[in-house]
């Protein structure tokens, strides 16, 4: 994924998660979530090898399915919650 499209992907993922939770967030909050997820994505991308990045991307896509459960997905959700709490 190119760096320029990462923010768009983060915003799209945020919208999917908000829709799933049946909550409507104001635009400012959606943008805040998008910025946090973009920052996390950049941090992850900068610390992984190509192969690990591909695996992580696959796990992130699988985690969009509410029936999918994995340790990596849970740890990423925990990190997202930590980022939201600290912001």
C-alpha cells in the first residue's frame, strides 16, 4: 500500500468499524480515529519486514470479520484502545 493511500484506508476502516457498532460519530471524531489509526499503521509499517507486514495486513483484513479471532488482532485492538485513552 502506498503511503498516500494509507489515510484513506484508515478512514474507510474507521467507517466500517463505526457502522458495525451501529454508532454514528461526528465527523471530527471520525477524523480523530482516522488520524490515530494512520499513525499506528505508519508505526507498524516502519517496524516490520516485508513478510511480517504482509502477514499483519492479512490479519488486519481478517479482523474486520467479527467472527475472526486472533492474538494479533486482539493486541492491535488493545493498542488502539490505549491510543484513544491517551489522546
